[in-house]
C-alpha cells in the first residue's frame, strides 16, 4: 500500500513539473522597450556661466530606459546669444533626443528662424548636435535669406543659424524689382 501511494505521489509530481514547463508563455519573457516615464508641458532651460543658453518646450515628453527622449506632439527650441538675447528658434512636428550622441532630432515640418539676421530654413529633418554646437541635415532644405531663396540637399550651420553652407545647392531664386536688377 505504501508503494502504491508513493507511486501516485511521484507520478503526480512528474505531471505537475512537466506541465509547468509547457505552459510558459514566451511573450511574457520579452523585455519591455517602451517609454518608462511621461512628462507633460515640459519647459527645460540649459545655462552656461549663469546665462540661459537654450530653452526647450514640448507638450509631451516620453523617456526611455536608455535615456533617449521622444517629443511626439512637437518640440520648440530657443537658442540665446551670450548676452541673453534670443537669436534662433527651431520647431519640429516630432522631436527626439538621442542621449548617447547628445543630439536632438526634429522631423516633419522643421523650421529654423534666425531672428537677428531674418534667415529661415525649412526641411523635413534636422539634427542639433549640442556638443559641436551645429545644426545639420542631409535632406532637402529651403533657406530664405531676406528675399532670396536657396535650395539644396544637405545643410550645415552653427547652432544659431548665423553662418551656414548648403550641400548640393540648386534652383535659387532672387527677387527682381520693377526696374530690373
């Protein structure tokens, strides 16, 4: 009788152990790679020597485990001169911060405006490298400098969009007055 009872217990434990192994859902073991934090209506200021150098505003910010940020509802970045004067604004429909490279990326309708020189840029993608203090893209750009329009595929400028160069420029337009040049 003891042997029979012992046999039932051993067989029962084998059934339980083997059934547990088969019931494990592989998708439950996948690593979550979505956002870890959510912030609304953010306003960040970056300063250097007690002077505000840039401000970042966004209606929504998602933070990921690797330190990257996403701004799915748009981003606005303001860059200030050393004397504190607002010089340049950058806007994009969607924004990203790539923490390893310390680079902001704008996508969609991207617009840059240098308020001091009245220069404007439009593109579908733009990068701001905060270490090198440059903005750049390899995508198509349209630059307005006063009444002159320049177009190109690829662009690089200092972060205030004061000095810039177009890569592969083409099809520029210069306004003509009524009495010619």
